[in-house]
């Protein structure tokens, strides 16, 4: 606040002006909430952050109200807030987007999603996915024996798939075979040829035909975070030669009829839709190659990779994505149909293992704000002392001469004089007070310039 003995950089701006200039829409824009919020998060007219859930009708809940409710129940921050309605909505959107793409393309099969347990192993998350997902026969992906036990205990719907990836020992395989005997579609996806003899031995011993899948190593290099682990550098999956060894071994054991699924996970958080299209195209070539070898097939599992636009930029940068959910589904469905139709191959069930895209929006970390720092302009003298350094006098003159017509010039001059004073300070030729004065005058210049530009 200006006093008669101090200099005010904006004598004619009032708090009301500032309020008029800034709105909740400005806040939403500044933090990009409407871009990364994907319709689940927003800033309400009263300035509070809200989460929006659609359950038949649209409901908006203030996060501050939730925090108040938590405090009343004696819950302390920090806390992880999980919103199961958002989780349900994601499962609904994913399944319905695939259903739309399938119907629009005249695709003759269906979609089955599975959630990879490793992406979020919290029991309330898995319970909710199994429970709500049963409307869509949404299943689970298990990467270990423990996860297979979780999947078997949670999935009540026997049309939901269980996809077993990861290394499998005899115990793991027996568990999956018993599930199969109970009518649960539980697939063993071969990551290495060494797993096959155990599967064949155990299934013969228990007299249960396994459902077998093969994970291929795609040559498609994806952009984004997993770029270096994709394509030929990927450590998971069978090489083409390894795949043929598996086929020959299945043929020799008279078990080729068990090979029904092809699995291909290109990487997580794939920001560019073109990589996804290329990956699906290559997977289709492998799929038709397996049919040509005599495997019945029926399922094409495209793994995870559906990205989350964490930064809301809608580009192919690492933490963003240059496509929408509908486009993702349309690209997959159309690529499969266009690749297999000319070969007269029946359309497979499309399986995807979306992890991050399923759960990312449904949980958030709430924490207390411990401190708020505002820029309070420091009071400046009306005049500088006669003996102040010449550079400070020059800087002060810039402040007094700020003019919208000379916007750039004033800005450049202010930074120049401030940096000169800092240089003197570094060399020990000026003191702390002079440096502070230079920095304060510069801030006053910047504030005055900002006020000029806002008018
Ligand atoms: C085999 C497999 N499937 C699915 C996923 C999930 O990927 P995303 O979270 O990108 O959907 C991963 C990685 O986490 C994976 O390794």
C-alpha cells in the first residue's frame, strides 16, 4: 500500500481492479484443468476445485467439501482420495467406446477388457473393477501367482477373462488349470519357450486342456517413456524363431488346438496413435501367420499403452497423447478388420489391458497447504539517496518512465541494470542493500509493465 513517503508502482490500481481482471476461468486456464481434467475435474464458479461424476446424471462435488467431511471424521491430511464413480466411469467409457467402434465398423466380434492388477493392487480398486466391470465382462490380468489368486477370488463373472502373463511355475499353472476346469476363461500367455513343457506336462497330468496364448516381440518402436525398451530391445515376448518352436512343440504334442490368443504389448503410455496403428498391423500379420500354421486362435490381446494426457497438451509428447479414446478404439478395430478381411480370417475377440488409463483419474493425493507466498511489492523510497550507485539511479529512472509505448525497452533496461548491479555484488563492489534495492526496483518495473499490458 502506498504511503506519502514511499513510491507506489501502481498508484491507480485497486484490489477491486485486480479482482475484475482475474476470474475462476483464468485459474482453470492457468492450471490447464480443463485440458488434463478430461471432464472429471474443473474449477467451479466459486473458485473451488470440483470432481464431476456421471452416474445417470452429472454430479459435481467440491474437493473442499470432501476435505471438510474428512476432517469432521477425524481424518488427517495427507490422504489418498479414491473416487470409485470415476473408476466405474472409465470402465464404462472404455467398453462403450470399443462397442461403438465395433458396431460402426461392422466388426463381427466383441471387446473384452482386462485390468492389469500390477498397475494398482489396492483391494478396493480391484474389488470395484471386478464388481462394476462384470456388466461388461471386464476381466483381470495376472502377472504372478499371487495376482492369479486375487483374480480368481474377485471375478464372479465367468465370461470375464483372466490373462496370465509373467513367469509361470508348476503351481501357478495348476491353479490356472483348475480355474479352466471351473469354466473360467484363464489364458496362459507364453513369454518364453521354457514355460511350454511345464504347461503340457501339468495339463496332461490333470487331464485339463489349457487355453494358451503367445506373447510376441513387436518390432514397432514406440515414442514416449518406454521408447528405449520397445521394438527389438524389448525383453519380453517370444522371438519369431521362438514362436515357431512353440508351434512345432504344440503340434508334436497334438495340442495346437489350445493356442487361441496372440498377445502384443508395445509399451505403456504411448503418446502417438501412429505407433499404435503400426503395432496392431504387425500383430495382425502374426495372427494370420498363426492361423496359417493351423492354430484356431480367436483372441487378439493388444496389451496396454492407451495413454493418459497428464499435461493436457494433446500432443505426442511423453506425458501427453495425440488421440482420444474413441480414435484409439476406431484405429484398432479398423486396422484388424482391414488386415484380416482380405485373408477371410474371422474377426478375433479384441482384448486390451489398459492399466493407467483405467485408474489414473480415480485417485488423488490431498495434502495441506503449509504456507502461501505472495509477491508483496516492497515499499520504495520516493527518491533515491544522492549517493546511491549510478546504476540504481538509472534503474529508478526506468521505473519512473514506464510507458506502454516503450514496453520492451523498459523491460530490457530494467533487467540490464539489475544484472549489472548483481555483477558488481558478485565482485564485491556493492553491498547487500544495493542489490536488494536493484531487485525491488526491477520488480516494481515489471509490475507496472504488467498493469500497463492488462489495461
Ligand atoms: C503386459 C502388460 N499389460 C498391460 C500393461 C499396462 O499398461 P498401461 O498402463 O499402459 O495400460 C503393462 C504395463 O504396465 C504390461 O506390461
